C-alpha cells in the first residue's frame, strides 16, 4: 500500500512497483487518517509511508499501523525527501521498519519492500551514520548503567554495541572472533530479551541506554538482509498476510 499526499508521487511509486511479479499494490492513500482506515480494511503487509502528510502525519499513522490488531500489524517503510527529516527518529521509535529518501533508485525501493515484507529491517546506507548521530543528539542524557537489563551477558552487550556501530553479523564475528552463526544467535537472543523487532530498534535501544553515543559510530553502513533472489515464496504487500520467507540476517 502506498501513502503519500502527492498524487504524482503515488502514481510514480505504483508504476515503479507494478512490473514486479511478487509485489501487488492494493491501495493508495493521500493522508495519514485515510492510510490507517484503508490499511485496517486491506491489511497490507507493507505500507510505504510519506512521513509528512496532512490530517494525520506519518509518525502518528505509523504508530497506529504497527500496533496492529488480531490479524497482526502492518510493517512500515518511511520515505522522505530529506536525508535527516526531523520526524524520522520519531517514526522509527513508533515502529517503522525502514527508511529511504525519495531519491533512492527503483531497485533500492523494491529491495527494501522485500526485506521488510520478510520481517527484517532496512535503512538507506547513504544516511545511516548521520541518522544514528542525530538519534544520539536528540536523546536525553543516557540512563544509568543499571538501566541495562541484567539478563544480558557481557558477550551480548558487546554484540549490541557493534550492532549499534553499524556492523553486519560477519563483521561482528570478525571483530569478536566468533562464527557468523554464533553472532546471529546472539542478535536473536538480544531481540527476544529486549522485546524488540529488528536491528533498527536495537540501535535505538543502544543509544537510549548510553551504550552507543553520537559521534562514535563506525564508518560501516548498517547492513541488513541480502537481496531476494527471485526464488521461493512470494513476499507480497497484498492482503494475504505476511510471507514466511525469511531473507538474510536478523
């Protein structure tokens, strides 16, 4: 489903996605309120959400969509015309699973939709480090060390810190001398223990608790799942429910 207050942008997004055999655009909305109402009826797997819309902005609409209901929440891909839109951090906190700027290529958009439909998360690599630094500057002073959950092991804390610096599972394994599969298990344990949905929100949690700080991120972009290969179950954005196909690392 596509949500943007500009008809031309909605049309362009639909034209970009219509050739893809595994993606169905089931609806369009021109403001946040219409988006929430239409999504409740259509139950799309993914909503492409313009962050600045009338009536109800993209942040508020995202919070309502990701809260879900008996059929489960829709996942939200935020798009914006600006690298560091002032609402992006709030949208990620509200539960958005990804963020792209509007000058992303069609291939990047299609890839992001497939990744998010598979249950993972994606951030535009070009703006990741700047976005993470913005998160750090906008947060209140870090909470005391005691606010870090006691059930986290020292190894899990180390993995969390490197996730927050933007390293992939492979790079974390190289840094900590661990197998990539072991790192993947640690990331899964972190998500379960902290009650988070994906790596994007692990990064935000690390900033919240002071484990990561503005200006200390690595130069690596946040690495999310590899591109869908075109084989296996369809990853759709129709009303048939989320796909079971999983792509790449958590």
